[in-house]
C-alpha cells in the first residue's frame, strides 16, 4: 500500500469542512447555545471557507504536479503513458 500524504491531508481538510458546515446547520436548530453569538452561522461559514481553501490548494498542487510531469516528459526523463 502506498501512503500519499497529500491525499490524507485533503481528506482531513474536507472532513473538517463538512463537520463544521453540518455542525453549523445543527447548531442553528439549537440556537439557544448563546444569546448574542450565533455559533451555527460562524461554524457554517468557517466550514465553507475551509472547503473552498482546500479546493484551491489542491488545484494549485495538481497544476504544479502536471507541469513537473510535462517538463520531465520534455527532458525525456520519463516515458508517456500508453
């Protein structure tokens, strides 16, 4: 089995995002947590922001990986897939 840390960190980040977003929705139903601070809205927004940030970091890393692969192909270091 190959361990891929980027896959584990992505999964952890998406799970955190999902838990926060769902926690926000659940907390909105139980809005009596505190009178002046709406923790449900705060956690829902935080979950959405973490999900968006994870998407952009993954996109940037995938582009870097693709560019490195293309450059290695051009140098002849690796062979193209069949």
